[in-house]
C-alpha cells in the first residue's frame, strides 16, 4: 500500500477517511520514525499522532514489529522506484543502468534517512512477512539483473558475478551511509549536477564494468 510521503517531524494529526485508518497509521508511523528514531518508536506515539485510540495500531498491525514491517514494505517499494527513476534518465546500455541504479539508491537514502536505516539496519522487522519479503527481494533482484546484463555472467550461478553484485551493493550502500552520516562533506557540498556526476564516477570506478 502506498501513500504520500509524510512530513518529517510534523505534529499535526494525520487526517483520514472512514476505511482508510491503516494508511493514516502508516503515515503517522513514518512521521514518528523520522522524529523519534527507531529507539523511540512506539505504537502509543503513532496512535497519538494519528488522533486515534491507543488500541487502533495493534488492531491493524498486532504489534510494533507488525507496524514497522508494513512501513518497511512501503519503503522498499519507494526505494526501488527511486532507482528506476534514476535509470530512466540514464543511457540505456547496461553499465550506465547499473551505475544509475546506484545513484537512485543513494538518492533514496538522502531523501529518506530514517526509512533507509529502518530497512537496512533495524532488527525489528519480520522478513518472513510475505509482503516485506517480496518487496525486499525486488530490490535485490534488480541489482542481480543489472550485474548480469553488465557482465554477461549470471550471479545466481557464477561466483565471480555474485562478487560483482556484492561490490556494487557495498559501493552504493557505503556511499549512502557515509553521506547521510555527514562524513563525505566534500561530496555533499557539491551542487546537484556535480554531486550526481561524482557519485556516478565513484560507482563506475569501484565496480567492474567491461
């Protein structure tokens, strides 16, 4: 289930129409995660933000893990969509598409640091949940497909190609983590066009591309 991105830290109650309480709770959950972080996240705080009873989130999601898992499913869909948007603007040959997916990866992290931390760092998610499992696998399979197209070798069966998947993932994730942690200050200070070009250059330099 998709919804418009919540405004970070907004205290106003999330309005909802009859029958749309689940979406309202997910919007409030994202806003609460942005403001309080995973450590301070609670069903009670989400309910208060949404303007509903304390029991409402548990009715729809059972517990905190259930709510965060549903939010992570949406985050993964948004994550993949951001990658595909970057790919749509890139040249269509495989190496450029692979690099662009990495750029989209980093764009998602910079725009959604709380969700990025949730889907890649939190131990409070249930990856056995079918919705989250499918959403997370979509992102990984996109990377595998792009490496396959770029190298000509199938990562599911070829060990070297699988290491190329690892290298591409580690490069994009490492850059994203350093940027949202404020570590790559020289890169972060660049204007958008040079910033994106620098990221693409790093990805292309770090990943084996014939």
